[in-house]
């Protein structure tokens, strides 16, 4: 049975206060577009902007491009993808709105790399133009191979606009990732790829290249690693992101964890902060 209009109205008011309270206390400020109505999100965005509290919206395609633009102009960081927004011209509108409000557009490319100017909504030229205009590009090799050479070209194009190019690498490490890292790409690695000493050496080389290129390699630690391995990654310039339980306070591992906590990746270096790699 449908709810009575008064009941629905009261529920809407309560949800509005719930969201504003989350903004006020700085909790869960990454919000999906299907959690609240557009008007409620507009109010929350205005409130967050007055308080200088960052707010991110995960776009699933529910809102029109005009509605999304209005949120971006209020300083909301928009996290979207080619599955939610398959038209590059919509991305052009959103990235302009984000730049006007000093916010950012994080775009996760889930499809294959576009090549040339082939028919279809996306082309290499369209992607390059958006990257050059300041769009943050996020890619993962979980389901599709990603050419480090293409990644390096995009990192080079993103340089003048200070856009972020972020790659999430799964599986055995490849030394070729050092090239895009040296050009400013952020490289996320999992400890699952550190299977032996050779893999650790490659990870350290990538971390050194990223540090020299004014970015970082971000290593997600999900299982216990030897302290000397962690020390080597730290010395190479990596950001260590621990998902393991805290070590005993007086252990060598605890000392590394404390040190690692002082070197953090900026929010733009992750598509969705605090979650596992895409």
C-alpha cells in the first residue's frame, strides 16, 4: 500500500535532517545519487560548502546532466563512469562546472581503451581532450588489460591541467608501470602482487619513479608482510595503506604503521576513498 502523502512528507523531512547531520558531523560524505532526492542533495551541498566540508556524489545515471551540473557548481566532487555517463559531451559540461567551483570530476573508464577516432560515443581524442581539460581519469586492469604506454601519454596530457591519472593494478607487477608513474600517474598496487623478491624490487622501482614524477605508488596491505619489505617500499616513496589489524604497539611493524600514517594519498588519488581497489 502506498504511503499517505503526510507520512511521505514527514519521512522526507527526516531524511533531509539525517543527511544534513551527516554533513555536519563529517560522516559518510560520499553519497550515492539514489540515496536522496536532488533537492535534498542541493541543500546538503550548499551547507557543506559553507562549512568547507568536502562532499562527493557517486553518479549512477539517475540524475539528468543539468541536475548533476547544479551539484557540481555547488562544489560537489562527482564520481562517475562511462557506464553511468556514456556521452563525452556530458562530461564536458560536468568538468566545466567542477572547475568553476574548484571541485573535481573523477571518471572511471570501465570499457577498453578507445583507439583513434572510431565510431561510437568515445574516441581517443575525446578522452584526451577531457583529461587535458582537468578531468581525473581512473582505470583498472581487473577485467581489461591497460597499456602502460597509453597511460603514460594520458598522464603527460594531464600535466598542464593538474588532472589526476590513477591506475589500479591487479596481478603480477610489470616494470613498464614505472613510465606512467614517472610522468605523474598514481599507481595503486595490492600486496598480492608482491609474491617474491623480484616483484618487491619492481614495486620499489615504480614507487621511486612515481615519487620523482610528483605522484605516488599506493600499496594496499591486506596480509602480513615482512617489516623489511614494508621499510623498502616506504623508503622508495610508496604510500602504505594498511587494512590489516594494528600490530602490537612495541613491534617493528607497529613502528612502520605509525610512520606510514604520516604519508597519505590525497582524496583525488582514489576513486572512492576507503574501499578496495576497483
